[in-house]
C-alpha cells in the first residue's frame, strides 16, 4: 500500500491559478506555481475544503463506482446515516435500505449499527479511566490526519477505536461468511460516503494495516439511481437494526451525546476544529472528558459528497429519528471490546518539518525566519503560497524565489529605476 493515498485531486485544465484554495487549506498543502495549483501530497488530509471553495471546479475527489460490484460474488452496502437526510418526506429508513438492495446489493448493513457499538465502547473506555483526557474522537479521518500533521503532541489524546465504518464492515463480512460459506475475497463491502476522507481511510486506514472496506461510493454519485429505485418500491423490507444514537452520528454533537457524558465539547468546520485543537494544546480544556470534532460544517451531513444542504439534511434526520428506539446495538466485553481498538499506534506525520534531520531543520527554519522579515507580511497569496512565512520556507527549501513576492519584486524594480535615474 502506498504511504500517501488521496481522494482529492486537481484538474489542471480547469485551474486558473486563482489562489482561493491555498488560503483555505488547513495544512498549507497547496501552492500555485506557473499559474497552476499543485497539491503537496504528504500534507493533504482530504478535508475537501479546496473542493468547496474552488470556483472553477478544478478540485475533485476520487471515489469508486457501482460497476465494481461485478468484481464480487456477494456485495454489502454500508450506508452512512447522513444518507437518510438527502431525501424529502422520508419517514422510514427501510425505504432507503430496501432501495439499496434493489440497486444491486445483496445485503445492507447500516453504519449506524457500528456507530452504536463504538458509542458503547467509548462509554466503557471513558468509565475505565485509562484514556488521556480530554479524549478526542477518532471518527473523522480528516481531523485525525490534521492532528498527525499539525498537532502531533495531541496524538495520545485520540480515541484508539475503529470507526463505525470499519466496525460495520468487519461485522458484515463475518456474518456473510458464516451464513454463505464464502471466502472473504468473494465478499465486497461498499461504504456509501458523504466525504472524500473516507475514501482515503479505506485505502490507507488509520490505526490498522488494512481496511475491511472494498470500495467507497459517493452519495452524490448513487443518489439519482437510488432515488429512482425508492420511488418504484412495491414492498419495503424491515431491514433497519439501529436507533437514535447511531443515526445521530450524522450531525455534529451526535457522537458526543452518545457517550451519555455531559462533560463534552463538539465543534464542526475545519477552522473551528483548528481553534479547538490550538486551545487544547494550550491546556485550556483540562476539565473536559470528551471532544467531538468534525471537519465538515454541520458534521457528516455537510460532506462534499452529499447532495442536500447540510442543515436541511440535519433537520430531516432529527425528524426521522423521532420514530426510532434509543439504541439497538452494544459492544462486547473484554476480548470483543479489544477487537474494536486500533492495532497500530497513531503517529506524527512530519510533513510540515523542513528536514528530517533536526539540526538541518533548525538551520532552514532560521533561514526562513530571516527571509520572512524581508517580506511585507500581508499574506495576500499572490506569490502562490498561503502566507509570507510559507513563501519564506519555500525559498529556504529552494522551491521558490523571493521575487515571487510581487511587492518585493516591485521594490527591487523601483530601486533599479532609481539607480538608473541617478
């Protein structure tokens, strides 16, 4: 498996070098060089912010397609609970689940079931008292990767539990194998995702060597075909086995509420997430037990793969969950609980370091600081870097020129003109 696998990609034919993306990237992973944006692969966390802000649709995200179902003998759909908020006048999630079966899947396993299991496991681990508090949710892979890149000293605060997607995929595969006798490779598990970060997480998973998910489908990609199937149902099958707690993971605050612990904080939107992590770094939240963070505004309902306005989707799901039981799924004890935990520790991604050698990095940092002092400190982005200091670092690394700053170049030209006139 590649070290860096990403969903977010750039269409250079559509890019006009407008610099909108570089100003919004939370890890400074984008530069504009020679009139085109470029993505620094090792820094990208697939949050999708560049996709949201690009007015020319030059940024897009990879996802798998329904045609890949043909590669497997038996297929299972894993719908994210945010999928339910995409449809008007929906009063029964079984309509969506039955529609998915009619779309070509042999079986449907709700990710909200996995969410309820993770919620129960979280409650048990918080009660155990062995986790470093405040505990940060690990559900949003973009946030976890942000911590690895920008806030590595907080890695030991991240909840070491598999995501609801992974828990659901593993359970679905086990049940199909037990019932059908098929081998694991004959079973295709497909997550229906609201965001590109889940594609990355399925191909380069956090906390484990291999994902249980075989493909990630975008909600926006399958929505038209699914809606058509839903509108033509002759019979709705009773397929749902989850409740209010699991479905509430679709919007911000739902996971934290599922801990049944009032001493928590929830934040959504990548810039708000960064502010919370900065305050946590400064030890301002020592009295909290749990922190839920989601890179998308509103939570998963605000993902770039969704079709509906996130706030509209949230209101629909809140209405829909009125008819649900509180919860239908629990985590196991002892050995079963340990199977929900990561098998690999969360480690820093040193992408923001200027060099692997600490002494060389310090020299480059000092050089970058010296260069930054000569720049206007306007952070205008005209140079193709997100800030003056980012340009200074690029210059120190030999990736850019000080004359890329239009203000510095103008000053030099004025000095030359002055000398000529003298």
